[in-house]
């Protein structure tokens, strides 16, 4: 999920939102102002209903942020880096930069979000009770009670057993604990997510036929869950196929290297014609990996500017390039690569040791298909 707006860093985590979060806030505000609050507390002004609805909409966004921050804080304490948090129309996404070291860590990282939502629900519910006892306006009391109820509902929904929901992550941790194999546990939780998505879609269609608007929401959520679970199932199968193969067993020497100080004109004239590459590794003046440069970016430089434009000016920086050490698992690198053409293999000083491209991965997968390595047995 791409961030449209970046809020900054909270607890060391990059936090932002996709534009679709505005859709969520509007739907919550509109639903409360036109349906829920008028039914719960009739007799108030339209302005009052819309004001209360808007506040609740913003507080729901804040609740989602706290839910995701809980995941991130527990993950970081478990030694798992967190790349970013993105809020959007259907909730929030915490992107982890690695895998938990144990089923126990995976369990608590997954459970932290729902537990936080339940805690928020209890606080809001208790606040509604206190406000009522102190004679606060009924509109305020009803709004607080609704916030408490919706947070508990979100926690319960997230605990449904299937990826990518938190319940699916918990299921993966349990399966991992039982089998000792995190990849097969991931595949099992992903299959559960696909089944869950189909069930939600079917339930949504049934509700839609009876005229309930919530049915459309269930269909949308079911589609999202089924699609995401399908992608995670493919990733799990890839991890299973690659097993414990290390990057050093797959990497190859780069056919050509671009240097930061080289001009685009010279690189296109002297290097590109002799290689079939579409992406080249780039090193700086000290010989350290600096990123990659794609052929399409090279040829887009205007001919008049090519002699004065250096590779350093158009390369993709190292922070945006998939990298790995020689002892890392190829399966982990393959996930980080996704559809990207090239990954760099570097040492602790960022010296370029080699590269891994999609062809390297393809060859390894074909080799493993022909001669599968036995997976270790676990008790």
C-alpha cells in the first residue's frame, strides 16, 4: 500500500497514510451523522450529529494507528525491524523488515494489535459510563460508546483465522510451533485466508441481495483478504521450494558495473553495447555499492545532456534496492525482490560481492524441481 501522505516517525517507525483513508473517515462520519447517532440520541441538531461523526471518524483513524503501532513496537522489541506503517480505507498495514525469530515472537507481534483494540474499546466504554454518570450530553456518551463497540468489533474481526488478518498471523505462529517449519505454517495460514475470503464474499452477496449495505463492505473485504492471502500463498510456496539455499550459492559476478563518476554518454557508448543487461549495479568512488541504474533511465537522458550527466545523478539509491549478504536465505531475498530485476550481494562494508537476478532465481528453482532437497525433520 503506497503512502500518499507521510506523517513522520513515531517510536522510530515511518508512519503515513494512503489517500483512501479519507474515504474511511468520510464513511464513518456520514454513517454516524445520518443514521447511527440520530437513532441512538434523537433530537439533536444536524450540526451536532456531523460534528460528533467527524470526531469519531478521526478517532477511528487514530485507533487504527495505535493498533498498528502496537504491532510495530512489539516487533522492534523482538528484534524485527519495521519499515513503515500505512493507514488506508480498510485499516492499516505494518510492513516488517524481517521475520520473527521464534513462534512465540510471531504470536505476540500478531496479538499486540487486537489486544490494543480491545483495550481501546474498554477505555472508550468506561469513558462512556463515566460521562453518563457525570451528566454529559447523551450525544457525547453515545459517541464514546460507539467508539468502544467498534474497537472491540475490529479486534474480534481481526482475530478471524486467516492471513492477512492478525488471526491468520496467530494461526501461523501456532502451526509453526507445532511443525517447526515457518514456511509450511505460512502456507497453511494463507490457505485459511483464501477460504475465509471466499466465505466473506459469499456472506456479503447474501446480505446484498437482502438489501443490506454492509454486504458490499463484506464483499470488498473478502476480496482483499482472498487476494492478499493468494499472494502470501505464492510467497510461501517460493520459500518452501528454495528451502535453506543461501545467496552465495546463487549469486553471480556482474557482467558490467557502472561507476558513479562515469558519464551517461560514455557508459552508453562503451559498456551497454557489449552486454544484454537491463539493470546495472553501481559503485561509488570508494568501491562500495551505491545502488543500481536501469537502461531505460540511461536512454531517457537527453542526448545533449548525456556527456555532462553522471551515473550518480540518475541511479536508484541503495536504500531502494533489494540487498542481501552471502549467508542470507535466497527465499528471503526473493521475497524482497518481488518483480524487480536485480538484487545486490554486499558485505558488512557495502563492498559489492555479486548480484542475483531473476534468471539466477529461475535456474535455482528449476534445479530444485529436478533434484529436490529433503526438508529437515522436526519433532
